[in-house]
C-alpha cells in the first residue's frame, strides 16, 4: 500500500506535464465528456491534467500492480472527476467502458508504445478502432523514430536501454504506428514536436 509521501514518483512526469497539458488543450473540446488514460503509471499525469478539464471524467487504467500507487495519488489530490484505475493490459484485457450509454471521446497514452511489445501495440490499436466512434481522438506521447532513424543520439541510447530491460520494448517507427492506425480507421491530424525529442501524435477516428 502507498500512503502520504510514499506515493510513487516519476521525475519525467514532472518535466513533461506542462508541455503535454498545453498540447492537450489543443485537442480536448468543451463537449468532451470521457477520457481514458491507457497506462496511467504513477497517476501523476491524471491528477495534474484532469483538474484543467473540469468537463471531463478522467478514467485511469493500468495493470493491477500499478493500481495502489495511482489510488494514492488520487486520494491525495482529491479530484472527484478522476476515476479509480481499471485493469487494462492491451492484448489481454477487454477494452474499458466509459459508461453504459456512451464511449470515450479521447484516449490518452503517454510513454507506453515503446514499453509494450509490438503485438500489444497492434492489439491496443485494434481495440481503439473497434471501440471508438467517429470524431473520437487518440493521443500518443513519447519518442518515435522517423524514416527508420532515431531522431537524436539520446533516443538511440534510450532504445538500447529499453531492449536491455525487455527485448520486446523499442522506440516505434512513427510510420508503422500511423499505418496501423490508418488501417484501424484513424487519420493523424497533428504531429507535435515536444521537448526532449518526444512527439505528441493526435489521431482522429474517421
Ligand atoms: C513507462 S510507463 C508510462 C506511465 C505514464 N503514462 C507516464 O507517462 O509516466 C508504461 C506504462 O504502461 C503500462 N503497461 C505495460 N504493459 C501494458 C499493456 N499491455 N497495456 C497497457 N499498459 C501497459 C505499465 O504498467 C506502465 O505503467
């Protein structure tokens, strides 16, 4: 159990939360009602972002081992629009539901595509294509290769480190993600450069 100052803490979330928030402000609409975060991690992004979008119910999700940490952040933040974490492991679990009457307007996932295996990336994209309706948006944040090349020496080093941790992890090619998303019914409408050689990709369900 986590409590008080024992909450899990990811320094990267503190560094990237403001640039990501600024980008999300361009994507999230006043008419949006439900956002699903895939791979909420510590829960830091949820508690920081959600309070800026009071029209949204912010649904957190991750694998069960992450849930206690996410709950600890939610309890200390006291933002009632954030939902407790549900179990969602792409490629294994059923896609979460927003509520009985409607689907998600936005799915947001930061720093997950390079962690999960490519098969799981494809399973996630398949779920998105199956469960999101026309007009819904998907936001992926993280490092991506371009034209089969790293965009910076630091990303090449990060990719080597990722593969040492888990051979299925890897920085993904933007073009491969875009192709899979297109096949699932999405169009990439924004490709925003972000600090530290990351990108924020916005796909719209057609
Ligand atoms: C690097 S962390 C990113 C956490 C947070 N979004 C952030 O930006 O700090 C990757 C997250 O993906 C989750 N994850 C691992 N496999 C997954 C899967 N198959 N489907 C969804 N999430 C997964 C991990 O539990 C972890 O919380």
